[in-house]
C-alpha cells in the first residue's frame, strides 16, 4: 500500500465515523406517510382529496397549481381569525400507521401574511381519540416564504385524551396540524404542501456504529505504532 495512503487511514476512518453520524438518520429513515397533493384534479373550492379542513374561521379552501413547494400542487386555506380559537386540517384516508418516539412529522408552509409566533402545531391521533401535538414552546410561525416545519413525537404534548390513557403507537389513524389564533385578527391565507411522516432510527443505533468506527481507528493506530516499534527493534538486533 502507498505509504502516504497508509498514514492517512486513521483520518479516513474518523471521517467515515463523522459521515455516519450525519447521514445514517436520513439514509435509514422509513417513510410512513407522505402526501404531496400531486396527481389529483385541482379543487377550486372544497377539501383536498384525503383531507378535511375544519374550524369556524374558514372562508374557503382548495388546491392550486402555481407557486407550490412541490412541482404542481399544494393546498390553500383562506380564513379570518375573527374571535375564534383557530382551525386545523387532518387526513381522512382510513388507514392505520405505527410510529415511535423518534418518528418525525413535517410539512412545508407559506402564508400570505406572517403568522404570530407559536401559532401552528403538527399532530397525530390514535384510534381511541388520543391526540398529541407539537408542544407549546415549539409551535411554528409560518411566514411569506416556503419553510419546512418538523416535530418529533417524543417532543409532543397531549392535546386531547381518548377513551384509553396514553397514545397507542401501533394504531395511529390521523395526521394533521392545528392553527391557533394566538392573538391574531383579520383575514389571511395559508398554503401547505408535502406533509411527511418519517421513522428515524433511534439515536443509539447510529451512535453505536459511529463509536465502532472510531474504535477501529484507535485500534489501527495502536497496531500501526506497535508494528513500527517491533520493526525498529528487529533492525536494531540485526545490526548488533
């Protein structure tokens, strides 16, 4: 092996460990649910396919095909905060999903006018009616620029309790988001796109792999040093 390359092997192993820490969560992620609203006829006025928009402030809603985050379709909701608590949107596809604490919910959003701070929370609901959402301090503030917002299940709080205590991770039936008035007033419009639910490997899984790679680097360094020392003693004996 080229001497220069052999000297750089520890650096290469260390770089591999760093790369593993950065990329394993993404490359090993398992897509649980995804809706980009593509491939559906535009809805001029009404709920988008597979979703229902609810709440008293709603003026109108539908899908459109311009200025979207994904190529050709997104959902728009026109509303007036008035004196109401807010509004929301959720899936209606009648399927059951399994999640865990490291599952992430994410959505891209853009508003006609900036929302106030901590206005939007992502949520999921099980078959017994228990609903968990983004905790208060982590709620989002949609702006006039398309932005992705993400929540981990482990960082959520209870929005409403169902008939059975606790969230049933193996019986999730709805995903969605809630938009809170939070002191806002007047009309606005929110666009949302690419709602995604992803299972991310537990941090200890890829941390263990990275630790193993780093340990291999240390072993290589020690082995290389011992080899050089032994080689030096052998040469000295030969000279004597």
